[in-house]
């Protein structure tokens, strides 16, 4: 069941925003998202929180500046997803521009696991680094940092994930979520943290008079990296607080102006998108998945090489490879999702046959021996959306290892990492490794422990998830006036910055269905009428046919067909109206 809930709007705040020069529709939308003053929508670069406020960023800058001065070998150890890839690319590009000797290593997560593990340190040691810099990982790598110390390798941890009970004994840790860090923006992505460290490093090098004509060193423009920062921030689905919106807005401006790194330009071409009209949706749903496909099915080095090369031809060649991997990923995902739904249907049938059975689990755990561990996270997300329940999907790890690698996705009301922590305390030894965020987490267990995990996860979810949170709620911005159902309004909305915690406008209205047809056996194409106005609409992966009159929750979008643009409604939910 899905409940539509209109966001409350303070008429006084809406009026104030209008008086400050904001478009009336935007004033209403922003007032519903807690914006009180137009200054909160100031996304100029100078509005960024200063790097000095990020705890230990100055120490990290001094550590890196010393390494650059003595031409020490720096090795960036990256993570396998889009955030990790963009963070690595920002580090490589900035450090090389500063004159550093820097390379990178992105381990294969299927063989080396997550984070800076001892095995990864041993692998990194083959490059004989003096300093290891982690991006988007490392806050939980207690053993890995200890191994680096044994080998005489210094470590700088840059991360944004939540820390465990013990911090690694690194030379320096920069993480807005570490204990004692007073940085106001706790939602920085890994790429955002690395960008801040590079800003601090530039300030440190300025103090050392590193950039001088006599030395032949020119100061690089770090703002040129904001296209990568925007991509990683949106793709990692972190909360878009004001500071993150500044980063994303600045990056999108540069993308729209054609000021992209060659790799990002190539990815836009491979996705068939025009950078001039780039939006957060393009970054999150078109570009990000193509980079993520490398980490899911192959080696994220491919994605990083795409982002660090300055050769347009090489960038295009890699982007086409990433596009092919993404198509392969979609095919694998579709098959796994069908299998997952069959598992759920079987479990439901078993419950129906057993009169004494408990109600369907609040927390769901799924496993198939043939599933690809690089895609289980996407499957968990799809099933979570379908059931509106927290879901873990498991795949086998290394052959013969006896381990299952699980990826989980949650719903509002259940902090997934906290749920795993509670589960681990109730069953010591059950979880071999785990970590993550409120909405996404990963866990490793023994295969024979799956029934126990499934039972305990369902129990923990049942305890922690409030009854009200078990009903899917779509928050809407109410009705969209007919005068605003236009191409101009769609363009106005697409030009703004939307994302996690600052959602794109979703409207709800009643319509008469004048015609409907099915596209590709799974998408619903509609012709709707509201009063005297007629609009095209589409609902992807629809699950039921509409009646003659419907109430729909929708987004106003642009349909670009053969170079002709028209407004189109993207339907997210349909309710048939009675009578």
C-alpha cells in the first residue's frame, strides 16, 4: 500500500521567498523543504564551508606537502564505486598538478574485500609507496593500517563512512563523521572529503610559497575538478545539504558550459546525453551507473582511467567499454530480480500453506547460488522498492571459501548499519564483517549461517521499524496548476539542484485517461486530460492498468524526441478513482 502525503508549506515563508525574487512555484517548493531565506539557495563557490573547519584537514595537507617536497611515492587506494572512482580521480589530478609522484590502486573487491585490508596493503607494498592515501574507505581498516605500519608505510585516511568502536592508528584521519569533528556538513561524499583535502593542501603549498615563477610551478585551478565532485556526490546518494548542493551546483554549471574532463564528456556521449542540459538526474541515473558497472562486473581501474586521462580518443574508447559493461549489468540484474521475486512468491506460498506461520518478515534476506555478487546491491534496492521493506541480497564469495557477501538497502525508519550492529551483538561471531550507512550496508557471513541471519534480521527489523514506517509514503508538493504544466516550467525545475534529502518536486493530480498502451511489455504510455489540458505521461515498470479516472503522483519532465521537446509527466504512482 502507498500513501500520498502533501508536504506542509508555510504560507508566510513562501510569501517571503517570493518577495526575495524567487519564482512563485519554486518559492512554494523550497518552503516545503525547509528553506527560509533565499540565501540558502546561494550556490556560489564562496559559499562553501572553509576547509579549515574540517578536522585534521590541515594536518593532512602538511603530510602531503612534505611528501611532495621530498618527492615521496604516494599511492591512492580507492574504492570500487562511482564515489571512490571520482575521489581517486580528483586526488590523482590535483596531486599531479601540485607536482607529486602519485599513482593509484583499486583492489578487486571480490578477491580483496572492502577497505584497506592487510592483503591490500601487501599488494600496495609492491609499488613501494612511502604514503598510502585512502579515498572513500579506511575508517574501519584497523588491521590494514597496522599492517602498513609494520611495513614502514605511512597512511592518510580520507573517508566519510561511520566509524566503528576503534579508529585505525593512521598518521592522519580526515572524516567529517569521526569523533570530535565539528564540521557542519556530515554528509560529504568520499569525493567531497578528498576535494576538501586538496583545497587544504593548496592553501598549505601557498603558505610554503610553492607556486612561484622562479620555481616554474603554476597554481592549478581546483574548481576545474568540480564536475567530478558533483558526479561522485550525486551518485553516492548522500544527503544534499547546503554545502553538498553548492558542490553539485558548481559542478553542473561547469558541465553545462562544456568545461568537463575528457572522460566525463565521453561518458555523456556514450549515454546519448547532451552536457549542455545536464541535470542531477543525468549524473545519478545515466553517468554514475556506467562508472559503477566497472566496479560491479570488472575492475574499477577502467572507470578511473576514463576520468584521469586527458586523451579524448582514449576516454571515448573506455567510455564505450563502460557502456557495454552497463548493458551487461542490466541483463544480469533483470534475471536476478526475476529470481528474487520467485523466491518471495515461494516464501509467501509456504506461509499461506502453514496456518501457524508468522506474518511475512519485516526484514527480508534473499540468496541464490548463481547470483553475481557485484549486482546484489541493485537487486536489494529493487526489491526494497517493491516490498517497502529492508532487504539483504546475498551471493557467494570466492569459490570454496564458504562465505556469502550481502548487500542491503533500507527504508526510512531503519538504520541498516545500526541494525547489523545490534544483530552482531546478539549473535557474536555470526557477522564476519559489516559496515555501511543508514540506508545501505554490506555484510559477510558464512553460508551455513544464512538461516540464522535471516531469522535475526527479521526480528531486529520487526523491533526497530515503527508501524507507521511500514507503509510506503510518497511526499508530494500538491497539485500543479495547469499554467505550470509547460516546457518552460520543466526547464525551470531541471535547472535546480535536487537529490537525496532535497527531493525533486513530485506533484499529484486527478486525471481522465483518454488512451493507454504498453511499451516494451513493461512501460505504460498514457494520454491524460486535466480539465481542458491534455498531457502525455509514462510510467516505467507499471504493475497494474489504470481505470478511466486516476489520481497520479508525477514529476514534470522533458521528452526529447527527434529534436522536438515537449512536457511529459513521469508517473511514480497511480490510484484508480472510484466512480
